[in-house]
């Protein structure tokens, strides 16, 4: 497989720090950066996979404003609880406008 060169710009201090870490890891700078980026991508993909269900709930909740879906006042109490729980996961329980005493 042919290799591709990518050029990056960074501060001298960052470059030196990366060089020192690469050296400690027994790698050249290229291998070290590829390893770090690959590890970060795997971590991001794992998090995205873990939260896919939450993302789906959010997408459904956001769809509530669409004309083809019911408004908040047309939801059952169980549906309201589910929407509030999804919003809590995204914004936290102390988000502005949250209903006090709602089920989590």
C-alpha cells in the first residue's frame, strides 16, 4: 500500500514534546502520531457506538417539532418521560426550562 504524506503545523514547544514522547515510546514521530491518531479514532468510534441509542432518542425528540409528528402537548405521559430522559442525557438534569420533579 502506498503511503501518503500529511503536513501539519504546530508550535515548537508542541513539536518538542511530541518528539520526547515518541522517543520514550521507542517510535519515530510519524509512527507515534499515527498510533495516537488511530487510538483516538478507535476511542471515538467506540463512544459513538455506545451512545447510538441515545443519539437515536435525541433524533426522535428533535423530530417533535416537525409538522408530521405530534407536539409536546399531544404526547402521552410515558412519551414525555422518555423525551425528558433523553434530553437529560444530553443537557443534564439542571438544564434551563426542565420540569421539576420529572421522572428520570
